[in-house]
C-alpha cells in the first residue's frame, strides 16, 4: 500500500504552480447512507454525479452576489471509505478563499475572515443538484436496478425512495481555512493518492483474521482496534476499487484544464495589484474613463501582454521553434 507515495509526490510537485497566495478552505460533501444500496452496481454513475453536484454547488453559491459574487476554482478528491472500511462516499474540495469578479477586473475576497460560504445553503443546493442528476439517470435507464434494488423499477417505489432523500439534511462540512501554499501542499498530501487503509493501521494477521486500528469519531476520536475475518476484510477493501479509468481527482471553475493557466495568471496579476483607494470627498469631480482590462508588461520590450490561447504540446512543437537555450 506504499505504491502511491511516489505518484503523490509527483502530483503535488506539479500542483505547486497552481497555488495562489491566498488562504484556502476545505469543504466536504458526503452522500447519505440511503443511497449506498445503489452504489454497489452504479458506483461510476453516483460518484460522477457526486463530483458534478458538489463542484457545481460551490460554483453557483459562490457566484451569487448575496454570498461572494465571484468565479471560484475547485479541486475535488473522491474518497469512498470510512475508518472501518465501510462504504462512505464523500468528496474533499479544496478551494481558494476568493475568486474572480464577473468582469475579471478584480479579485473578490470573502466578506468575513474565517467564513467562506454558508454550509446550510451548500447542503440544500447540493441535495437538489444530486437528486436531479439521479432522476435524470433513472429516466434514461442508466441505473442498474438488479439484485436488491429490483423493487425500484416500479415508478411509485422509485418516487418514494427519492422523496425520502429530502427528509434529512445532507452533510456538508466546511473546515476552518488554512494558510498559504506550503500549508496547502501538506494538507493535500493527506488526501491525494490514498487507499482505503494504510500500512501503519494494520496490526496483525494470523492467517484467518485481520486486526487494524481505526479512529472512532463518535467517541472523541479515540483509537480503537477492529478484528475481521480475512474474507470480510477483503470484501470491505475491494469495494473501494474504482471502475477502470475513473478519475478521482478533478478540477473545475477557474482551475479547469481548459482555462487554468490563463485564469491563474490573471488571478496572480489581480492579487498583486494594489487595492483601489476611495476618492477623497473634497476632491473635484473627475471624468471616469471606462475601465480597462488588467495587463502586465513584457520584461523585454515593456509592451502590454495579453493572455493567448492554450496550446497543446503538438501545437507548441509546430509553432514554437528556434529557442535560444544558451
């Protein structure tokens, strides 16, 4: 279970260039236990909907002027396990605390220190978006309802199942903001490229039973020991193997692959610009020119630079030649 260590280090090294010099927040979206029976045969569908619904919830609530009024970036990491290896699908979202204004002319910070977005609003929006995706998958016959879910093929049973999902609030947990780039990298290192259980938690194996330690969150995070038969341990472990090709780390908003380089360059420019001071009350009225787009100067000629298109490696090899590498 150590095989992910090198992959994690490579991934974290590549992410260094994506970090902004702002605080970051950590938001966790969890699927309710009522959905777990569907996950056994529909894991790809449910986990994809979990990614989409959680990221869309953060972006939509953040874009609302009543909360932040900004375009944000989201890094999402899927975990499917709990401490005792039971199925517990949830997404860890790491988000820069702030975002780009709708006109991309300034960086908008949260109104209050230590507060990003209201979790109750996030919970309800997340529930609505996920259930909408679930209903759409059902209407398109994209769900495997064989086995223990056979009864859900009956429309009335399906509607009762879905309606029950609205009887409780879905768990969305916002952890306190943490510091700059180095703290973010250390924090991400705890969540990326992990498997359901690490080596240090495995305590004993006698050929028939496996003993391991776990943290009991219901009793003050106390460390306890659980012993399972080897077959039950393997059953719990293998249910966290994702479908082949499933991507468990995703980015959206201004961190999406299609716009990340350009948006991060713009964000750094806006963050480096001094804040605009309010005009003096006794100053004479002045004609205000139309706002211009923020630019930065070329270090060679001093001319204003603009963000160009994002080129693929093939395009760069075709158009970029003759560099002086001395």
